[in-house]
C-alpha cells in the first residue's frame, strides 16, 4: 500500500503387471467380461415411487420422472478391491429406452447414497410389496427404514448433498456423466463400492417442470445395454504428499513458507510422503528447483523407498535471501508414472526495511494499528513513516528528529543523510509562498546517494515555506 506523509473406454484382456504404474481403463457392465471378472453380474437397479410408497419396482428397467420417481443403482466392485492405486476418472453411461412427454431440458442428477442406507434390496417383483425389497418408505420393506426420510429425501443423511454428476437429455439415446470428484475422493468412493456395505447411487430428475418419464435399459443378465461404469485408474505405486500431515496436496498446489528478515530463518515445513499404491514406491528424491531455490533448504528425507501404505517425511527450511517475494518448486521424484515429479509451489517473503523496523518496535510487519505509516503512537507530532525515514523512535517522544536548514549564498538549504537501515522510500521537498493547498511546488534533490539536499533561493522581504515529503510505495 502506497503511503505519503507530508511533514476414455478400453476393455482389458489380461491382468496388468504390478511392478510399474499404468494408467488403464476397466468397464463394469452386467454380463460382460473384464480383466478381473468373467460374466459380471454385480449390478442392481430399482426404482421407488412416491405414489405407491410400499410397492417394489425391481424389474423392467430404471425410471425417473419429476413427480417423485427415483432410480437406485449399485455396482458390486468386490473384484476391483486391491487392484488400483489411484482413480483418475469414473464415468457412468446409460442407454435410454423410452421417453415420454417434453423432450426439452430433461436432466438426470446422480448422488452417492450414504453408507447408512447400505443394504437396500433390489427385489424380484413389479408393482407389489415384497419383504426385503426397497420401496419409497423402506430400504427393505417392513424390516429396514431409510436412514433419513422416506424416498431417500434427506441430503447429508440419506445421500451426499454434493452431486456425483449429471447429464441433459432430449431423446432416446446414450448418455454419460463423469463424476465431478478429485482423485482422492474418487478412490474413497470406489473403495466404498468394493465391500459389503456398498450403498450405490441415487438418480433423480433435475427439472421439476418437465413432464413424462425416462426409462433406462435395465441390468438383468443377458441385456447388453444396461448401465455401464468405466473407471480409469493407475496400478503400481502412487505418491501422496501431505502438508501438514493429513492434508493431501494436489500436484502443482502451493505452500506458503512464511516471512522473515532476509538472512533469518522464517519457518521449517514438514512434508509427509505416503505410498497410496499397491506396489513399492521407490527412487524417492526431493529437491528445490528454479526461482529462489537457495532460500529453501531441503533436508531430512527419511526414506527413498516406501512399501504400500508406508510413509516418511522431509523438511524444508525457508530463509529469505532478500526482501520481497521468494519462490521455488519443490519436486518429489519417484517411480510413480503419473506424477514424476510431483510438484509443490513454495512461496515466502523477505521483510523489507520498514517491515523490519515495524517488527522491531511493534512486533508486527503489517501497516496497521500503532504500526501504521500514518499512526503517531508516541504523540510527538511525527508520524511513523517520518520517524522511520529520519531515524527516530516511534515509541519515544524525546527522540524526535527532523532535518534542519540554513541560508547559504542566497538560498535556504536543508540537507540530511539517510539512515543506513532505511531503504525503499522516496524523499522529496516542496516550497510555497502562502501555505495554500495548491500552492506547493516540488524542489529537486541535488544530493547524491544517501545524502539528500534541497535548496530554495531567498530574497530580502519575501517569505517562503518548505516542507519534506516521504513516500512509501
């Protein structure tokens, strides 16, 4: 602040080797074969209808409409457990079979059903009550209610209030949605679908003004047009970098290392390196590269190889080499084929002269409160910026210092030497004959280096006024 003071789809045919990371794609669809399962039969779908709150609709395809019909979908990914290190993307594809009513602005929204509603039953009948099958009122008719409210209607209890994804439709066609989650969130989601508490997905109509309904081809065995889950994933090792511990960073994200006086250590940051993969993470090395790399000293790397699930740490000590912004890239090298290196942008700053001065007298570097450039905490009539510029104490009224002057050779001359610890400001002076607001004229500084000299010609019988001007850019 300037202050002036005056004064994606590939079907795998074989298992992937586990020694090196590979970005690969696998598809789960009822009756189909992939790398981990033959004749897959792990899809369940159903629908629940508000108009018939106790009826089961477990056959003849999933359906949604604006009147309250919702779809439930579950993929059993038990065969995928332990096969992946990182999930890069998940895409859900539907084949619409029937659509009625308006063909404009139809929208399908997908949400992750929360584990509290695990175990809902698909059922084997259509349009009647069946114990153990889901319906509007029950996850399992007469045996288990929904966790929150009928119709899985309570966000944050029945389902995650953050959408997995969505798509718009206007005809009988094939539609896909890619889940809007980062890699760590996708991994947690897929992990939850590999075990017995798999809760699945809730599908709802996103446009309540639309009429009619939309059917999707069901997942019954023998149907090749049922819902399809496509997962792009990484095998092998997977590096995770945390700062602080427990806070996973994304590649190229930033970490601020603080600030201090140049040459003085600001802070030491500890980074945790974790192997989230299924094979050994090796060839680990950490270096600061580019920018002001010499200001960021890397040390204490605990291990260069990590087994699956293991972790180690490394520290970075920041000591600014000069005032102002300082930065570098912290590169984590390893055998992770997706992120080699995994980069973290490090930043910090070195205090400038006035920040060092503020910290000396006020214990803060910020231009605010008693430390503000325009404040006068000692009440001596001299504002902080002037105290700094002329080398006096802002907390001692008796230390007040201002330049003096004298008449030499027909001119009034005021000169002073800039204190050695003062930099980053501009000195100036102005002259006026009447002290009026717009009557001040700048005077050139005829000194050099740290010696500042301002002179004004004078004559007998005339009056002139001189004032100093200090600017902190």
